[in-house]
């Protein structure tokens, strides 16, 4: 993430549970959850989702695509990537 967004733009935060069921998926498949900022430039505070004041700056989506692409390529090029020959048959 730091390679794409810049170290100064990546914040490691304490894990939160929210209302996500993501942890159940991770019991079967390794993964992680990250937040992509999208606060509208000029705002001094962010507003919660599902409120009338919530606005998202969709220009941040490009950073999200670049980040997910880089992480996917890193994973596919790592030793942790499952190989087809190691998959159970059936």
C-alpha cells in the first residue's frame, strides 16, 4: 500500500469490527480489510455513511484500483500463492 499511496498516506489503525461479516470469510480464505479515504477536498471532517451530509470524492477510486492491483500482483508473485498442482482433486 505504501508503494502505491506513499508512506505518509498510509495509517495503520487498530482493528474494528463494525458490522462486517468479513472475519467469517477469513476463516476459509486468508485476507485483510482496509479503508480507502474518500473525503471531499475542502471538508474538515468526514461524515458517516447513510447520513445526508455524507459525500464521497470518487477521484480516490483510482488509488483504490491501483492499490488492489499492486497487492494482487504482489500476492501472485509470492511464495504464498496456491498453485494448481497443490489443489485437492474433486
